[in-house]
């Protein structure tokens, strides 16, 4: 989803850089021990993503009050003074020790909550089986329906099965506000037929009777013949012959996720809502062909308003019926697994739709917050999103949300989640009108929503216990420290966070700066500004950048010429030539330098034009801008194919060399005048030339190991729409630099160098090869159709991972930092 607020700003303190005699910028890390041992070059940047880097020479602020009290009036210091639990996050980042009391209180609250769950429910995993108890379930010869509705005075189950007359299906209430009814199955047949409509009818405190969709409903549909009709709950319990049976095991967890973000409904080239089966048959093969290893599905949870992009969820356990049935979604996921793709779900637990007739909000009838899914008053309403906010301290809210995660993991075999709107959850202010400067006091204070954080810790604990290979990604724009560290260390437990500042940087450059004004230092700063040991998924653009009112990167670069200038039958205009070149470079440097994973939104891999606009009254309910024009990339004489081919190749490069999973990341040269960036990632050396005109012949590039280097990927290759100026069969031999043992005498702090040809607006990647590999054409990652995992014998292993730190080279004593591939 979009960031918490357009008014949210992020002011980032700067680290120090100096410029050497050659004009190259060098890195001088902030004077802080946590950052000086990092295995990457860290800069700061004025971009939205910030991960806690302190300004040089300044201590973290002291705004956190040690007298901050818990809900029962006790101070945090009192609660934690005898707590000696080891928190690994404190050793990882010593600056966090100033906020140790807050972190210990948070960790202790999590531990106490988990112990209570284990005491009364058996275990966290059993607690998360709520869908077997609540909602409609078969138990022996009965259908049993349970609903938590403590505000209800009376309750009935109604539906097609009883002619919508609940007088003979009255429910009983227990002391916890749970209503129950057991309906016997006559003659062995289900009392409620499969695929028939049902609703929960109850009497409000004011005496009014209302009908609601069961909160745990597993399917919901709407009458397509009625405009703006509310959804109906549907009892989904197909006979064994109609249940989908999974045929494929889950794929192995990838070393680094290369995620294809997709919206099933808008995945058709036709102006319509596409189905799960159409997506599985028509789009999944494209994703696999482009060497992605993960699919992230948006808008899976039922949402009555299509234009909400799936973020105003009405029915949390139900698949979106616009695209098919639960069995159809299982078919999609199973087919993805058969292709070796893991499937992530965009899960929305940060808020809920305000819909009353068909949403969870309908259960709020004015009761106190302890008896509701949501907070009351302003605390329970997100004014920018027009949505309701959960009360994460409530027992039944925890059961509902944790069970929801287990439901999607086990019933549908999802392989993980992308949690939407995490920033809104982390803070009572939800990030609205908030400036995050990077001062740690902004993350650890009475503004922090500890209840929500404890829920996220429980959620990540549950997910990884159920499925140890699960991938869980957080959408957070604040840069909360410890978000990406394990719960066992005192962290919140996510595997990755989205690097959300990167797209904003690219949009700013494309819209507001000429090519000559692009700063190489700022680009590197923004791409590398992330917390050590907290992995990021980088992206140049996602669905956010393409919604109505904005444009894709390709459309920003080429605009109207995408309609008339994309034919290969004529020479490209300067605008198209520039646009395609920068499109390749922007996406590739974002992938190679911006994180430990990569994400692309459906269609952007080939430069999909225009924007996304869901059918609505303002556009005449048109689907024209709510589809993907696959015909553009499939037409051989159009230039869209070049961007797609390069996307396939850069994903294939990681499939071959696993550079995203490597912790070796060294930026050796940032030259503002020449507009060149040189860095090493894993086994590879990357050379990006952003200069609009200048070709550099015999350009000297620093590297780690001596030997022979060859091109493995070239954006200027003919198959990518380039001019083919770089020779792919040329051996580049290294020369030693400086005095052995004295790094300060090296070239760009690298002990070896070789020379290359670097044309304007190109990126070229080099790999060191052994003597017997010098004529191996398989090293070149060109227009390949599938991943070709390279054997570990052919990879030249890293002897040590080093970082440039204030002009010095420092070794990281971890032999396992670069994985075998």
C-alpha cells in the first residue's frame, strides 16, 4: 500500500565523504562502532527509507522518557530491572543500549503474552487454529457455527438453508461472548448445502436486529446484477471430488528472493477482471521465463471495493471471489510451485474496511473496545485511509489474526507474506505528519504501539514455527531498528523490509533533474542506506508508482513517444534511446546495490506504459487502464522486448552467481564528473556509466582478486536494444596496484585493476574466470530462457569479505558470508 501519509517526511543525517585526487568520492563511515563493522558502504540520503544511522559525531537523542508507564501504571524501568534475558539486538547495535529498558519491556510483554496463550490454549500453534473452532465447521454429524460477538443480545444463523428465517436457529452465548449453534445433518447430508449463502443475525444493545457476514467466512460473493450490492457469506465445503488436491511440494527457499508482484484481477490483456486459473496458465509461465523465483499476490483477501487494490479488506478468511473460488486459487499456487516459484501473499492486518453490511466493522455496534475487534473513537480510525484499526491487545483479535495467517499458510500453501502498512501498526501516530530524522528516540518511546509490535512478534514466531522456510517482508517507511532481526534476539522477526525510499529517489531524478544533475553519490547513498544484518528487498517501482495520478518509470522517461516511437523498423528517437537505456540501468543498479532481494511489479519489466486506474465512476467504470498489455512485449518488432529481455538476463545473472545473497558489497568508485559508479557484489564487478555522451576507453576498474575477467552481462548488447559496442570475447587481465600490505597505496582501495570499454548510459558486469573457462560462452548471461545454476567448482570463491572504511580495507572474519552456489 502507499506510505502512511503524503505528509510524512524523512530527514536523514549525512555521513562524511571525501573526494580524492582523481575526483572519486570515498566513504568515511559515521563515527559509530555499529556501522564501522558493516560489510557494505553506507551513505545517508534525503530519501524516505531510513534505517537508524546516526549523524556523524552525534549521540542518539534522549527524548525517550524512562518514566514511560505501562497500561497498569507501572514504569517500564520497574518491570525490567530484574530482567536479565539476553537481547542479541543490543550486541548487534550498541547504540540500542540507551533504549534497553524499552526493548526489554517489549520483549517481556511478548514473552508474557505467549505464556498466557500457552497456558490457556496449549500453544501458539494451537491458538492459531481458530478457524477450526470459529465460523462454520463440520464436527461429526453436525455443522457447528461459532461467532465472537459479546455486544449481541440475541443471535441467529440465517441463510438459504432456512429461508432466511432464524427463528428455529437461535444461538447460545457463553461467558466470553461466543455464540454457538450445532445443526444436525439430516440423513448424512449437510444441513447447510455447499456454496449456499449464510449470514449472522443478531440483536444490538439498542434493540435493532442486523445481518452480518460471519467474521470467519471462507468465501463471499456478490449479486452481479445489483449495483453496489453488499456481499453475502457463502458456506464453502465442497465434496471430496471437487476439492483441489495439491500435486507439487513447496519449492526450496531461494537464497535471495526475486519477487514478481502481481494483481490477478488486472493481469489480462483484455479489459476485464482476470481469473486465478487464467493467471496460472497465462502469466505464471512469463514470470518463470523471466527468472523470478517468487510471486507476490496482491488483493487475495476479499474486498468489496475493487479500486482499493485489495487493501480495504472486508472478509479476512475469504479469497477474492472476483477471480474465482478457493479451489481456483489453490490451482494457481500449486502450478506456481510446480514451476519452482514460491508464492507470497500481500496480507493486510494493519487495518480493515469501514464497510458495515459486509465487513468486520459491522460487528462494532458501539460496545467498549474490550468487546470489539477495533479500538473505539479516534484511536480506532485511520483518517487518511478511512479504515478501522485493530485492538491488538484483545485476546480474540490475536486469535483471529494469527489464525488468519495459519489459514493461508496451510489451507492454500502460501510460502510467506508481505505485511502491508507496518508503519501504521508500529506507532500510535501511524506515521501521519511525522518526520523520522533517524534519532532512535523516535522509535522507542510512548509513541510506539507495543501491543501491535507484540502481535507482529507473535505472528513472525508463528509463521516461522509452522514453516521455517517462510519469507516474511515488512512494508515500513520509518526504518524501525530491530524490525528485521529474529524474535529470539529481541527483534520483531521479519526476514526483509521493503527499501521504500528508492522509488522516490528515482522519481525525483526523472521528474526534476537533468541527466547532468544526477548525483552518483546520492544514488549510491540511497541504494546502500540500510541497516547492517537487517535485509532489504529493493525495487525501482511497484504498484504504488503506477496508480492513477502517476506514471511508470518507462512512461516518465519516454511519455508520448511510447505510442509512436517503439518500432524496431526505424531508428529510435533520442528520447526512446535514452528512455530504454536508463530503464535498464535504473532497475539493474537498484537490484544489484539496493538490497538482499528484488521486487518488480507486473508489466514494469518490459516498460508498461501509462498508469493503473481501476474502474470507477470518474472513468466511466472503464477497465482500459486496469489490465496488462502483454501484446506490447509479444510483438517482435516493438522495442518493449528489449527491456523484457534485459530483465530476464539480470534475474538470470543472480540465478547464476547469487550476488544478492552475498554479503560482499564494495563500492570502490563514485565519480561525479565522469558519472561512473563501480562496485563489487559477490563474485562480480559492476560498471555503470550514467554519462549521457562520453565513452571511456581503457577505463580503469579496481577489483579484489587478480586474474582474467570477462563480460557476463552487458546492457549495450544487441539483444537488449543496444549498439553492441562492448566485446564479449575479450579477456581483461588484471594488474597489481600499490605496495602489498599497504591498502592506502592501492587503486581506489583495491589491490588489483583491469581496463574496460564503458559506453554512455550502459552497465556492464564482469566475472573472474579460470584459465580453462576463458572460452566458455556459457559464462555470458544473455537472452537466457531459464536459470542455469552454475556449479560451485566454476565460481572463484571469496577469500575474505572486505569493506572500504575511511580509506582502509577491513576483513570480515566470516567464511560463510558468500554462499556456495
